[in-house]
C-alpha cells in the first residue's frame, strides 16, 4: 500500500469508527478520544485529518452524499423520486436534534479553517450533483431555463437553510418532514 492509499485508509477508518460510535451512543456523547481509541490511531493522527469532531460528522455526510449522487445519474426511470428518497436517507443517516444542528453550524462557522473545510465539502458535493441535475434536465424532469450549476447551488442552499432554521426552532418538529416539504416546493419550481 503506497502512502496515499494508507492516508485514505486511515481517514476512512476514522470516519467509519466515528459513524459507529455516533450510531451507538449519539453524536454528543461521543468524544475524539473514543474515536481514536476504537480506530486504533493516535489523537495527533486524528487531528491530521480533522480539526474537530464536527468536521468528521460533516465529512461523513458529504462522503455518503457524494457516493450516492454518483449512483443517481445512472438510475433507470425518473430521477426525481430517487432524489426525494436520497434526501430522506441523508437526514436519517445522521440523528439530528435541534441542539446538534446549532452546534454544528456554530463549530463550522467559528474559524476560517473550519469554514474553508465546510465550503470545500459543499463544493465537492456540488460537482457531483451537477451531472445528476443535467441528466434530469435531459430526461425532461427539470426545466432547462436555469443552468444545472445554479440549480445545484440552490439545492445545497435549500438543504443548509432548512437545517439552520430547523435548528433554530422553526418548522416541523421532525427534520425529515421539514426537509421533505421544503424540497417538494423546490422540485415543483423546477418542473418544465
């Protein structure tokens, strides 16, 4: 295994371990120490890859979303039902509470490095989302009035906006319901 492969494997091991612990005991109860101990890596190694526990959390979402978006483009039939299902799964993947949503945004906006990392992850997500939107436009599911890049930007902003306002206490008590309602309006606005 070369150096780059080893780095990817270590990063994946940290992410997989964090996800296991988040699922077992919840995000808030999980510590960096527990993640490193179970993953079998030093604390310094953890911080070579992630500045905070929140960054691991966001990376998990981005990695999963990017992987799933790539698959959407090649699905047979309409893309829109798959996008809806994807959004519901994304919200279910992470056991959000309003307090957790606020804590994540506070952490991600608290310093330049965290903000830069968050913006980089969102940009990676957009790059993967654009071909899916282009395919939906080719299939006649989305209007071609707006470029796919603009729609991808708006989709990400809608997701983040719902998460922020829901974390503040607005909307439905359940995040997946609020996300579904908001994206139903979003998708309807894209009909040809």
